[in-house]
């Protein structure tokens, strides 16, 4: 039997960087993912498995507010989001994602810096895997993570989207 308390509402948002799927549970955002991301299906499956529920295409107050704040962000008028988040992942993933939330707007960090910052300096690959599994893109700013040599590395929304997000934050 599915838990009605955890009904997940889905909504799509066409951003300047590509289409995003937004999902909320209760009054919290649990997904902001790129629809053409190969991991998007895995992230949705993780939500339904962890929260023991199904996805419904339906708007919610939190997804509408997320759309509004994303529009302000893309217009260069928002530097921080005030959306309550409900990330779903392992304890290690949650630890990495929390570290991403501490990267200031307009700044970048390397995978090595994130690994060291969470007390696992030798876990660079595991950190990269956790960052790749981030299902709340932009709001949990994985686009701010770059290679050790300052190179742009993979991004679920594609490197063009990553470049665009970093450019928005440079202004």
C-alpha cells in the first residue's frame, strides 16, 4: 500500500538552459532535474523507492514558487533560493549535497575541495558520484563544482548549461 502522505507532484519548467522536471512532496522540493539527463529516470525511481509512493503530474505551491525563483535566478535577480528542500539519498550523498549548499553564489570548488571539506580527502570519486546523483540541480548547486585544474567537468544538464549557469553567477 502506498503512503498518501508522500504524494509526489511533478511539474515541468522550460528554463533558458533546457527543460527541468520539478517534484515536490508536501511543502518541500524533492527534485529539480534535467529531463534529458540520462540519470533523471534513476533519480525519479530513487524518490518513489525511498518515499514509497508514486509520481503524479500536478502543480503544487512549492513547485510554482520554485519556478518563480528560478525565473528570477535566470534573469540575474536572485542569488539565493528560499525553497524548503527534501533531498533523497544515502547519508554520504546528503553530506556531499549539504557541502554544495555552502558554495557561495559566483564561487566554485573542486571535487577534491569538497571531499576534503567533508572529511574524506581520498573519496574524490565517491564525491563525484554523489554530485552526479544530485536530483535538485541549480538549488543544490552542483554546477559550481569544477575539475582540480579549473576545467569544466560533466554536468547533468550538459556543459553548455553549466557554462550558462556559471556566467549568470559571474555578473
